[in-house]
C-alpha cells in the first residue's frame, strides 16, 4: 500500500511549510540536535487577539476529537 505525502500547512499562519516557501527571518538563536537545526527568529509578531483565536481553534478541535471518541 502506497502513502501519498501531503503538503503541511502551518496551523497558526496558514502558509505552506515547504522549502519553496521557506524564508529566513532575523535569526536570534540557533540550536542543533543531531541532523536537525532549529532557528529562533524575532521577526514574527503575533497579536494577543491572534493568539486567542489560535487557542480557541485548538480548543474546538480538541473537543471535537474527544466527543467523536465518546460516540458509539
């Protein structure tokens, strides 16, 4: 059985996370774990309203999952 890779969309920003759309921000710190590197940027500012909206969406999706497991 084959598996098809799907494009990953960033939940909070809604943009594709592939190399073609990758942009380098203002990197303030870099961590390396084996073959993985993590770059921390300070150029993406999120308003409190946006954070609240994202958390609300997570909450709604979480409850949908919980309620779907309770149904027979």
